[in-house]
């Protein structure tokens, strides 16, 4: 669980680090003022994903032969 304001800090740290390639392996549910949003956040770079995208990425991680989500290139 991560609050929206923390997502901005994660994103800024990633930018300050030179925007390194990110495989989006650590997704977490985003919250705003304690209420769950429908978004998931990469805890490494701060990129937002819809629930459907996050589910697709998790399934692809379990089955490497499956088609992955929109950021399969690892670039944010």
C-alpha cells in the first residue's frame, strides 16, 4: 500500500537517478488519503498501471511465455 504523495517521491528519485531501465517487478496498490484507487504503482520508478495492466504483468511474470503488459520493454 502506497500513498499518492509517496509515489511522487519515488518517481522523482527514479528521475534523479537518470531514469534507469525498470522491469516493474514490484507493484503495489495506490491509495489516496487512505482510500484505494484503481491504480497500481511500480515501487522502483513510480509508473502507474491500471488494475488490468498490473494483473497482466503479474500473470506474464508467472508464465514467461505469455504476452506481457504495455511496458514489456522495461522502459518507463
